[in-house]
C-alpha cells in the first residue's frame, strides 16, 4: 500500500474513531465499552500499518505513544508491568551525557590557538547565554502560573515508584549547618552548591551523571589542552572530535529504542492514573508550546531584528537542523547541520565550533523554560503553594543547574528531579510528565537549536567577523525537507544525523 493511500486510510479511521469517542464520552449515544475497545484497536492497527509504510522514527514514536494510551486503558496491569522498558530507555540516554558533553566542549575550546579570542568569545557567549536562558526561565514561571496546569491532579493514587536518585544534602553539610547560625544557612547552601560543581574525580562525575561537574572539568581541561604546543595537542583534539562523532552515532542507535520507551512510559502513566491525568498533561503541553512561541517572538526575534539579521535567510538556513532536532528530539543529532548552516550563513568556523558546542551546555533556552514550567507544575500537582520568593529561588537554582544539561533527550529529567528534590517537591509526580515528554521534547529541542544558531550570529557580529553578504549567497535547497525525511528514515547510517 502506498504512503498516500495509507495516509487517507489513517485520516478516515481517526476521524470515525474521534466521532464515536465523542458520542461515547458525552453520552449522546449509548456505545458499549466492548465496542469502544474494538474501535481503539482497529485504530491502533491502522496506525501500525501507517508506521510500517512510512518507516520514520517520529511516526513510530507517535504511534507507540497512542498504543501506550490504549494499553493503559484496556490492560492496566500489563501497562504497569511495562515500566522497566521506559526505565531502560532513560538509562541508555544517561550513558550519552558525559562522553558527548566532554568531547564537544574540549574540541570546541582546544581547537583554537588564540586563547585571548577564546576568552573574548567565552565571556560574550556566557553573557548572552545567561540573559537568554534567564528570560526563558521567567517566561516559563509566568506561563505555568497563568494556566495552573497542575492544579486538580489527584496524587493520592499516584505510584511512588523510584526515579533516578539525586544527591541531596550530605551528612557532613547537615552537621556543618548545625554549628552555623540559622541566618547564615542560606549563604552556606549557596557556597556549598558552587563547591559541588567542582569534580573530585571525573570518572565518578560521569558515573553519577553530575553534568555540571563534567562541564567544569571539560572547560578547564580544554583550556589547558589549548595551552599545549600544537604537536602534542592535535592528537587529543582529534580524539575528542572522533569521540563526539562516535557518540552522535551512539545517540542515533539509542533513539531507535525511543518508540518502545515512550510507549511504555505512556502505558504506565495511563495504567496507573487513568485517562483523567491526560487532561492536565495536555494542558501542560499546551502551556509549554505557547510559552516557547512567546519566547521566540518576544525575545529571540527582537534580538535578530536589532542585529539586522536577515530573518528569511536565517529561517532558510536553520530549517534543516531544526527539522532534524524536532524529529529526533536531540540537539546533538542536528549539530553537524547546524554548524555547517551557520558557517554558510556567514559565521566564521572558529566561532561556530566554539559557540554551538558550548551553547549545548549553557544555552538551552527551550530546556530552561521547560524546567521552570515543569517544576511549578509538580508543586501545583502536589497541592504545594509556593510563594513568589520560593519560585524566585527555584528560578535562581535553574539558572545555574540548567547550564549543565546535556543536549540529549531526557537529560533534563535529571535536573528536574534534582530541583524537585532540593525544594521538597514530590519527585514521583515527574513520572506522569514522562508520558508526554516526547511531545514536549520536540518543541524545546527545536528552540534549543534555534537559540544556539542565533547565538553564533550574535557573537560573530559582536566580534565584528560576520560576513554580511553570505546569507544572500546561500543556495536554498528546494528539496531540503525531503532530504531530511529520507535521512531520518535511513536510520543511524544517514550522514545528516551524525
């Protein structure tokens, strides 16, 4: 069956299923539960057929997400037993964080011989990164306080399953605080947070997924390596580049397991909580998408207009890497396309190779917005009324911790759990968010890529090295979208996904 015929069949089936579901939900027509179950699984069969014909990873992810809902509704006990599959997917993703973060940062820093220019680019980049992510965090806080998407969730029947553990306050810190006046507790916690950003053992940091410690080590190591003479520096720089390329391939392979992981997460969520939780989850999803659009229009667009960036040409330049990021939910999968696109757009390679890899740790605008939004969602779901001051503290914490989020799917989960744990919020609520995290990840990852591409232009113009004529010399590929779709279908061997 052709893709076109399958597409029409899918549209007709979904339309009929939607009509029957509406008649059932609003009691317009008495539809037996057995008939509704039959309708769901006929729809599931058509969706599976469509996924087989189209073969795209995104199609399979969305299909498995719907299948997960159906399994959770009709076979709740089976759905609960699928939880290890979603946990296994998270474990796989976490293995990517350390190596790819280390490799891209070291390569981005040590690949320069002029450390003074690296220093200039560093403080300019960090200043821009800080301003952009801070705006994103506060937009996220404002959005979730307006929509109150988490209010009304019944957490009494929520499963208190185990999620990745985060390091809370150590016994040594608790002992130290007992000997310090309560008025100075805030200062001690603040300074101890900075202390904990420095690794005592990089292998231990990678093992424990201490992303901020990995970033600190990689930056200092990269600067130290850049100070070594060319003959001795080059082999390790080449190794870092090779490691990053290998981890991109590894990421692609892990993403092949995403449909199963996402489907299992959705099945487990619906199986435990019922379909009623979906109302709050989709309100959270809508809040995130609207907040991200607001961020693009109110923050990034004015920056581009102020710098006189040709908007149409910029959109044409980034549409391929953003499409890849949206489909794969991984910024790293779009890294090569983003770098080559910005180089063609007029940003010098030395700036591109520093700003984009560094931005993947320090300038994740979409992820920062999501983290602030999701943190307050967890509090709302738990019925915890956070004061404005407490929300500011969460925002301040995220300003720092979000800078260490690796740009791979689900890595932000670790930061979210850490933040929830630090402020006494119930981390088990986060398991419900995981069910729709694939849909949220698509949007926030796309914004991450857009933000980092714009950051390269900002730094290049700030350095006075942007080629103003380059955007108008670009040849726009009319078949770019088709090429991306073909690349995604080809799997991990596709060159554009490396």
